[in-house]
C-alpha cells in the first residue's frame, strides 16, 4: 500500500474583521433608541465570549468579543460598541454586532425592527439558532448594507427583502452549506427580482444559499455590481456569459457549483476584474486569448472543472497576476514562455492536467513564486539546475510526472522550502542527498517511487531535518540500516513511509517518535516480532506492515487495545497462532496471507465499526460467528477466502447496507444461502467459489441493484439457470457471472440474455469494480480466461465474463447471446448443448475468449465469426461440428487442439492451423 502524494490539508482560519471601534459622534443618544437597544440586548444570551466560534460545527478562530458588554443604561448609546448615530438627530443609523456571541432566535417582533433609521446592519457570525430571517428587515427603508452571514439563519429568504431597493451591500452567506438547514430561496423568481430591484447593489454574497436553479441573465444589467459571490449555491444550467462582462465587476466567485456549466466569454477591454474564481464547477472550454484583456487580474482560480485545450499564452500578459490555479482540468500542451512575464506570480498550480514538455523554464524568472505544483501531468526531462533563483519557494511539488536524472544541487539552496514533492517520477540519482540538511525549514519531503536504485542513502541524512512532519522514502533502498540505529528524528514527525526500502530489522528509532500517526513499513524484509512499544505510540492511527517476514508479536498486546489504530495491515507475513483481537475502533483490519489458526474469535464481534475485514488465505477453522451481524452494519468488505471455515453462511446480513464485497470462497461452507443477503443493497461482488453450498440458483438476488460480480463456481448448486416461475433473471449491473462446475440442468430459452443490460451496453464510465474508499483495497478474483485461470488483483467495469462451464445444461445456445456486445469471455464448455453455434455470436465484437468445447454442438462454425478480430482464444473441441473453419486470422492462429474431436471439421484454413499434422488434430 502506498498513499499517493498526500494532499496537504490546511485549516483556513477565517478572520472576521469586527468593527470594534464604532464611529464616535459628538451628540448624545436618543433615549428611545437607547431603550430599544437595551431591550434588543436582552433578547439574546451570550455564548462563547472570547473563544472560538462554532460555525457549521467547525471551530473558527475568529476574533469575537461581546460588544454588548459596553451597553449599559447609564452611558451614551452613541458611544457603545457597534453603534453609529446620526450626529444631528441622535438616532441610531448603524448597528454592527458581528462576532458578538449573540445566541438565540431573532424574532419578527424583535425590538431591532423599531430602529427605523438603520442604514447599516451587521449581525454576521452570531448564532440565531436556525430562526428564519424575519421579513421585518424590509422595514428599514434606508438600509444600504445588510450582513446576516454565517449566523445560523435557516429557511427561505423572505421575498420582502426585495423592498430594500437602496441596498448597496448584501451578504446572506448561509452557515450550513449543502444541508437542509441552509438558507434557500422559495422560488427561482427571487433571483430574477433581485437583479431587477437592486440596481445600486455593489456587493452580493449568497454563498451556501440553496438556489437550486439557473442564474438569470438579468444580472448582466446590474452595472453597479463590484463583487458577486455565489459559492456552493447549487446553481444549475449554464451561467450567463454576460454577467462575467459587467464592466465594473472586480470580483467573481462561482466556486463549488458542481452542476453549473458555462464557459469563459470573450473578455472586453476596460474591465475592472481583479479576482475570477470558478472552481469545482462544470465550466468547460478553453481559456480565451481575450483573457489578456483582464489587465488588473490578480487572482485566477479555475481548478476542478472541465476546462480544456492549451493554456492560452496570452495569460502571460496579466502582469498583475499573483495567484494562478488551473489544477484538475483537462489542459494539454506545454506551459508557454510568455508565463515568464508574470513577475508578480506567487502561486502556480496546474496539477492534474495533461500538460507535457520539459519543466516550464519560464517559471524560473518569477522570483516571487512561493508555491509551484505541477503534479500529475506528463512533464519529462531533467529538473532545472537554476531552480535556486526561486529563492522564496515554499511549496514545490512535481510528483507523478516523468522527470529523470538527479535532484539539482541548487534545489538545496532554497532554504525557504517547507514542502518538496519529487515522488512518482523516474529520478535515478540521489548522490547529493546529504545536502538535504540545508533545507532546515522542510516539513514535508516526498522522494518515494522513483528509480533510485543503488543503496546510497542513509536514513540519518533525514534526521537533521528538525521540522519534518512527513517523510516518504518508499522505494529507496536504504543503506547500513539496522536496529541499533537510533538517531533523533524530528519530534514533529507524523507520517513516515518506508515501503520497499530493504529494511531488515524493525526500525528502533520509531520508538521515540511520539507524534507519528501513520507508518508504512510494507514491502521490506523485516523479520522477527512486532515490538510492543509500537502500540504505545500515542498518536499512531495507521500502520502498514504488509509484505514482510514477521512471525508474531513481542510482549503483550494489551496496549494495542488502548491505541488509536484505525488501520492495521499485517497481510503477507508469517504470523502464526490464534487471531488476536484488534483495537475496538479499528476500521481496516487486514490480516490476509498469514498462518492465523483456530476459530475466528467471538471477540471480533466487539469491534465498534469496522469497514474492511480481510482474513483471507489463513488457516482459520470453525464457523463464521453469528455475532458478526452487528459489525455487518458498518462493513464494506468482508473477505474470508481460503480458510477452512465450515457450517453454513450465517443469516447475518439484515443490516449489511454498506457491504460491497463478500468473499467466502475456498472454504467448506455448506447448506443454503441465507435469505438476508437480499438486504445487501450495496453489494457489488459476491464470491462463493469452491464451497459445498447446496442450493438452487439465487434468482432472488436480482433485488440487489448493484451486484456486478457473482461467482458460484465449484459448489453443489443445482436446478435450472432459467427461472420458470416468472421472476425474470436480469441483474441490471451484472458483468461477471461464473456458475461453472455445479449441477445446473435444463435448457435456456432463446431470449435468455435479453435483460443482461450491463453486458449489452457499453459503459463510458470506466472504473475498477469495488473502487476503494480511502484505502487502496480491492477484492481480487480468479477467473478462467483463454483456457487458463487468471487472478486479477482488480478489474475494470469493462471486463465482462459469462462462465457456465461444467454443468449439464442442454438444448440450444440462446440466439440472444448476440446482444451481449460488451462480453469479453464466454465459456459454455463441458455441458450438453446441442444444435448449432448461433450466428449472432458474430455480433460480439469485444469477445476475447470463446470456449464451447465438450458439448454436442452440431453444424458448421458460422463463417461470420471469422470477422471477430478481438477473438484471441477459441476452443470448440469435442463437439460434432462439421464443415469448414472460418477464414479469419484469429481462427487460423489457434492451436490445433482447439478443433480436436470434431471429425467432420475441415477446410482450407485448417491446414494453416494444424500444419501438416492436421490429420492428427481431428481425432
Ligand atoms: C434606563 O434608565 C431610565 C432611567 O434612567 C429608565 O427610565 C429606563 O427604563 C431604563 N431602561 C432600561 C431598558 O432599563
Ligand atoms: C529571464 O530573465 C532574463 C533577463 O531578465 C532573460 O534573459 C531570460 O531569457 C529570462 N529567462 C526566461 C526563461 O524567461
Ligand atoms: C548497525 O549500524 C551501526 C551504525 O551505523 C554500525 O556501526 C553497525 O555495524 C551496524 N550493525 C550491523 C549488524 O549491521
Ligand atoms: C501454520 O500453523 C500450523 C499450526 O501452528 C502449523 O502446523 C503449520 O505448519 C503452519 N503452516 C505454515 C505454512 O507455516
Ligand atoms: C443437496 O441437498 C439435498 C436435500 O436438500 C440432498 O438431497 C442432496 O443430496 C444434496 N446434494 C449434495 C450434493 O449434497
Ligand atoms: C426482461 O424484463 C422484462 C421486465 O422488464 C420482463 O417482462 C421479461 O420477461 C424479461 N425477459 C427475460 C428473458 O428475462
Ligand atoms: C446483431 O447486431 C445487429 C446490428 O447491431 C442487430 O440488428 C441484430 O439484432 C443483432 N443480433 C442479435 C441476435 O442480437
């Protein structure tokens, strides 16, 4: 297991600029106004003064303080915090209680609405505990600024707000993005009217307000608009291009509207745009050359959308640009030399596109750069020797490209570097790695998965990096490394990846790394026992020891139970003896390919919410415990393959709603299938191979909407494969079905395959079946293909198999087989099929492997089959076929054993197939 380059999650702290000093006015407060304010103050409790604000369940470091504390009856209200008065009348015109820890409902009869003269109201960052926004705000006819953002309002935004036609600034950012509690609009009309009513509006922020409709073109007439922020509004349809062309607009954010399509317009000259942010949307198309008209642009963020084409070289004209993020799109081509003009650029991120060429040398003159991320592209060549010109660089990641050669020495001169990602490339020379100690600010270092071949690297090189948090050296053969080694590493170390490093002994230095939370020591040659101090590392949560030669555990495992471990991978070692109880809160427990013996302990049923349990290829005996029923509600993968488990598969799947893969193959299970399997709505893979299950075909499993793989091979299933009782046999997503080597009998009607939709329609979405959630776990599968059994570690949804071999099915091969256009493997061998080979087989243009051997098929091989160019392997031996073998090259390439045992088979091509010994072939 190796994690891909870790995304560094930054916790953004939102700073809330609270207006602490209200403008002082010379005259004193109107007593009425004072009393109203005091009343208003008393409508709320004060919560969390001077602390973090709990917003959307996220603690935000906002400077909040209790402004109403200064509100006392014996002082002048115009001098209270958050209050602005009109100098002449003494009426309150401004109220700013942002971040003031107010807690309670804002009621329609609140005294607030008696402050008729308010021109500015800011109640942001308080907690009005899901109360709706009162329509009474519309009474403030003079209101110019209204800020109700992130104050836990819920429900529809009252349409009456549209009466506030003097508004210049409106911020309704909802506290609860994507939740039923988020603010929403009642009808799409609201947004239309908003555009028409608020002709003076300069700033509009409705982020996280659920709009759920398209965005009206009327907005393009809001010529006063300076700032438009609509993040996460569930906008639909195509965004009107003209809105992006409003001449005075300075800032646009349409981020996180996944269903919002659109493209960039032809930008005009004389625009004011400073910030353009359209990320995590469905926007597509090119960056137009007219982007060069955005002369003032400082920030362009177009990541996580569907933009494509070459990155326009006219971007190089944006001389004020400091922030450029184009990651996770479909851009192609090279980075243009014009980028060398972006002298103010600090942030350059094009990761995860299809860019190619050498390292973009145009970046090397951009001395303000602090952040470069070009990961996951097709860049090649050597790393630039002059990289140290970028002396302010903090983040530099080139992962997952095809860079070759050595790490340039000048890289070690950039002492500001905190993150260096050179992983997943083809770098081969690491001789100068000792200089890494010059990078004394380095926190994250990823050198894994390159071609560093010789063992030149000593681990202590990295111990000088005292700020290191993440270190990944996987794939680098470490030299002179042994357990006596106990250098002091950075005490901050949290992630350590030393997979495939030729380590022989358990690294002793780990013992002192009190902050380690993730350790990967997989694919080494570590012998002996797992030390018990490991379980006492207080932060350890994921531990991968797979593919070593470990035999057991030193000392007691009692500390394991108190540990924070959620992922433990012990696969492919030599662990012996009874299975131990993993920590109660473990989510991934992988113990496959060892020699654990004895029963599956009942204590396993004490696990709180396991997600993946893999104990395959061990020596476990006895029954599958009934008590696992509880764990089934959280398990996504249960793999007990290849043990010696007996009894029947218990009826424990009532709550297995998230189970996606169940593999109990290669045991000695007997009896019938448990009825509760019908509850496994998420089941994609069911593998029961090589047991002694004695049941009829489970037609009733067609209630499983996601089943893609069904393997019943080598059991005692019996009865027909065709349900005569009326329930039609058609699993909508089934792609692999292997019922071979059972006792199925009967005939198949000619329309038998009519409803096998997944194998008849091509699926454009290619992915691996049983796609892992967050740990790279796949269920593997062994299937017959081209006459041999093949193990697949993981398989694409494209791969489709029908294997009915080794039963007693008789009658015609159904003509409807021709509908299975996506079929790759068809095996009907060793049955008693009669009749002709259906000519519709010629429709299966994806077929690679066809086995019809050992039947009683008569007639000729349909000549059209000769045109199936994908067909690599054919076996029709031991039938009663006659006539000529088709002309196609695929037929001529076969070994002559493919045709054996059909004395009536002859023809021109047979000579090519069997050469001069063809007489022998047909015996
Ligand atoms: C404030 O004090 C005045 C008298 O000084 C009193 O009439 C008024 O009711 C008080 N207001 C509140 C809200 O306590
Ligand atoms: C960097 O700047 C120098 C002079 O300012 C210029 O000669 C050189 O061509 C530039 N290099 C690149 C790669 O743009
Ligand atoms: C272990 O490492 C130390 C320090 O590098 C070295 O002196 C010693 O010879 C090594 N021992 C073995 C058995 O390799
Ligand atoms: C597995 O363990 C059992 C019992 O301890 C032992 O008899 C057997 O030889 C072991 N098998 C392997 C392959 O080590
Ligand atoms: C399957 O079970 C039936 C009874 O339910 C029994 O008659 C039959 O012999 C069993 N078949 C096998 C192969 O065990
Ligand atoms: C196919 O499915 C339809 C229902 O959608 C059913 O009426 C029909 O009998 C099925 N045909 C076969 C051959 O299973
Ligand atoms: C074979 O393909 C052709 C063209 O797609 C289609 O018309 C025909 O019905 C197919 N035959 C069968 C048996 O599905």
